[in-house]
C-alpha cells in the first residue's frame, strides 16, 4: 500500500465520521468534482458505518452538506474492485502493465454495466480515484 498523506480537512471528516458511526475509518477521499466524500472502512464494519436505514449516512450528509459514500476496503485488488462496483456483479478483473502504465479491465454482468458505471460515470470515477490511490492503477475500463 502506498503511503497516503491526509490533509487536515480529510482528518476532520474522518474524525466526524468516527464520532457519528463509532466505526474506525481506513481512509477518506474528498471528491470536489462530484461534491462527495468517500470513506473506506473494514468490510465487517459496513453495516454499522451505514446505520439502520442509512441513518448515519443521512446524518453525515446533513452535517457536511456533501454526498457520502462508504466503501469496504481490501488489500486485495479483485476484492477492492468488487467492493467499489457493488451492487454490480463483477465477472473478471484483468490488470495490464503497458508503457509504465497500469490499466485494469473490469468485466461486469451485462445487465449491471450501467450500475457499475453510474450516473454521469460517478461509480467509474470513484473506482479510478480509489484504485489510483491504493493500487497505482492509471486507467479503469469497465466492459
């Protein structure tokens, strides 16, 4: 895992998330372009992080004024991709090193392709941000 330096703003959001959810956050990514904050947590803490009926996400959205997304973290590339693409069903993951660039090809169930990409490419963009940060992936292609 690459060394990740958190900004004071990211640390404040992580502290707030932990205060509201009582779940330890692995990382926090501020995506200004999509007006959202992405939190990464251990898979076993996803339910607690979201809260019954999404109550914790709703509270955080109201306090922060941005969209809140929670992703289950994994050190394993394929598992992390499955978590990022969820609820879309991932069929395969292929990584190619090309001219010192790492490209990941994600094949999803055909009926889940729109779900994997997301409205205006939000989910694909989230995958690209997280995979660049943790796995040094330069490009994400969903098919």
